[in-house]
């Protein structure tokens, strides 16, 4: 089975199991009500560029990514939302 077919089968199984929300394309962590999001969603949510995100991770001022495969990283959505709330609170004093 080629990589594309394997990925399609994996995603289909996730959708059928209810572990992935097809609308938001988030993967839910069972029993924790947390959602894993990929870089495009992090960029869209924060308005930051890829290079800025990784620079801030290196500085320790942005939530660190979680590797879930050899070439795949995700972020916990609630970590990103908390980071945004911290930025707003800091800006408003």
C-alpha cells in the first residue's frame, strides 16, 4: 500500500471512530477533551508566520510542538488559546 492510500485509510478510520472532527480537522485526545492542531491552523489562529512561531518556541515564549511522527508535529489547541489569552492580558496591562 502506498503512502497516500495508507494516509487516506488512517484518516478514514479516525473519522469513522469519531476521534477526528471533520469540520475543524482536529484530532481529539480521548478522555481529555483536547484537540491537536497542525501548523496551518496554528498560523491561522495566531496570525504568526511559521518562522516567527519557531523563533518564539526557541525563545521559550510560545507553546512547544509535540512530535507524533517522523515528520509530523502538532500543538494542543488549548495551549495556543491560553497563549493568546496571555498576550491579550499582557497588552491590556
